[in-house]
């Protein structure tokens, strides 16, 4: 569901999101994900609706890949 943000807040969020997406860690994960997806498709795997989970090191549903099994994504 789309967030209801003011134009100012939306612009700030886009800047934050872009900054995070361009970190070395995220870029490495994105590149790895692209390699894994291309290889899986080449092998004939059906990965529609699935994401590569960098923790489990396998493809899982998008739903399962959110939130790290109920533990959340933020470090305590």
C-alpha cells in the first residue's frame, strides 16, 4: 500500500531510499540477485513471485522474505 506523504516528505524519502539503495552492500546484493535469477531462469526454474533470500541463500516467496521470520530487519 502506498504511503500518504506530503510532497516534501515524499521528496525526502526518495533521497533517503536512493542513498540506501546505492550503498555498496545493497549494490552487491542487487548484483548477486540478478546473477541468481538469470541462472535460475536458464536452468528452467519457476521463480515467478519469488525473491532471492541472502540469509537462507535460496529463492523464497516475497511474503516470506520480508521481516526475517518475525525478527524484523532492524538491529537492536
